[in-house]
């Protein structure tokens, strides 16, 4: 990318790429299965809203870098975007309707496509890890998920009483 | 400059083709014994792009697709590509906020479940003969938070550092695939979808996405609840995850480590 390009313009373009890929994915889904979420004017509006909230989240995250609290500075952009969107969606139900016209699973495929490409050069690093740690990893991932699920199950059971 | 733009064109066209292929394969249900694993297009997308990235395939057009610029672009901007997904979660949480706040304490205590990395992982690691690596590899799921903590305390060149780095690499490569298989298995075991959705907020965006999307694919009628619970829990993990790690996971790990390695020497 051009070095001189304003970084916000760059972020805006990357986000534009992201929402365009979502639209593409939703269209492909429709081609395969005409019963899936249709692409309507609301969908386009929803994609625009997703773009806008992402942009606002980025700006907030940049502003927060000036904060003196480490935890605020370290809070991920992903979190700021979720919070921005949550607040806006609480303010107006139109945002909720527009965003929900965007098919959820269509958002996920482009992301994981990029994720796959991004690790391409790290596959060689696998040689540096041992099979022992690979086994440990399975138990670590199982542990966090199972641990949370057990407590959540118990908690929800108690809460419903 | 012109050349760089060309590389981008290869990348974008490639991404479109992969998306089309992954979506065309669609959702595949694979029964394994009593379990049904639903493999989503996102799993095919990540597997295909990883395999085509092997060095032996990097010839001709694929060499241009997987050029250094493109791979760097993908890893640098992956987080930005993910932002619209995070924005989508706001719309899932908002209509359910009242419901979520009512069981808010459950959301908070299930964060303690993240100690499962130490409880399950550490004994296995010690049994396999790992020592310093065990500390690094079981403190958490090995994302940026643990990486920062371990490198500050032990440096990344230490055994502990190697442990956390290995886990980071394994999680990056296989985390999403793992959770898209593990979540539906627990659903078949008998866990409620609400509890599993809540547990999906493990602290990594792609792992949470994989876990919650497979649940959605299995129970489409619960989509809004699943996404709302998963994203609320993910948000909470990003707020208090560091505290859980520093004040609960690390002390517990030290205690268990001493207990389990008593027999050494």
C-alpha cells in the first residue's frame, strides 16, 4: 500500500473490501440456496452501517491511546467496535433491522479466508513446536471451553429456578 | 506502486474464488459415532487457503497470490477485515440486553471457567515431561494477552516463552477448526446451547466465531440468542480476561505446578 496514504483512508478502504466480500458471499449463498437471506436495500444499508460503526470504533480506539489508564489503552479495537455498535443499536432499532438483514454466516467466510492466507508464512513455524505441546494445546482449548460451559450450565440452571 | 496494485488484484480475485468454492461446498454434516459435526464454509475456506499456501503449491499464479506483500497485508489487516463482524454483534446483543443483564452474574462467573486451561492442560503437560514450557502453554489459550504477560515475566526466549509461542502458533492455525468441531460435540453430549454460546467467548475472535457459527448452523432457530450470548461473553473476556489471568490463573498455575512437580529430582 502507498506509504503516503492517510491511514484512515486505508482503514476505510480495507473495511470497504470487507463489507463488499460479505455482499459477494451472501450473493453466492443465494445462488446456491435461493431460500437463504435475500439481498435487499436493507442489506446494503446494513453493510453501510457495519462499515460506519467499524470506522467509529477505530477512531475511538485511536483517541483512547491518549488515556492514562493502561487497561483502556490496551482494550482491543474489536471491543470498541462492538461497544459502539451496541450503543447505537440500543438508540435505534433501525440499525438492528439493517444489520440483521446481513446474513451472519456470510460475514464469517471472508474473514477465515483472510485468516488462512495470513498464516501461510507461519506454517513453517510448526516445526519449532513439539508434538507434546500440540497435545497440551488440545487439552488447553478443551479446558477453557468445557470449564466455562460447565459453570454457565450450572449458573443458568440456578438462575432459572 | 503499479506492481503492488497488481498483487492486490491477484489477492482479491483469489479470495473471491475461494469464497465461492467454500460456499458451494456449503455446510457438510459429518456423523461420527453419536456426534454430528457440521463443517461450515468458513472451515473449508481456512483449510483451502492454508493448504494452497504450502511452498510446493506456490508456483505460477499462486506464487503471486501468496507473495510476501499479500500475506503481510492479510495478517496486518485481518483485524480490520474482522471489524464488521464485531459491529454485527452489537445488533445481536442490543435486543437481548435486558435478558443478558438479568443473568449477568452467570456471564461473570463463567469467566472463571477459563481456568480450565490450567486445570486440564497443566497435569497433561507435566505428565508429558514438560516443565517451563508447561507454564507458558497452559496459562491461557495463548493469545496476545498471555504472550505479553509471559514475555514480560520470562522473555520469549525462555522455555516458558517457547511454550506460549507454540500455543499461539497452534491456536492461530487450528483454533477455529478445533472449536467448530468441539462445540457441536458438547451439544450432542447434552449441554444447553445457551451455556455453550456463553462459553464461546474464549477471547479469540476467530475461535469464538467458529464455535458460535457452528452452534448457529446446528440450531438456526436460536441464532439471535447464540450470537448475543457469545458476543456478550467475548466482550466480557476482553474486559476482565487480563485480571482472571494475572490474579487467578497465574497463582493457581504456580500452586499446581509445585504440587505436580514435587517428585522432581
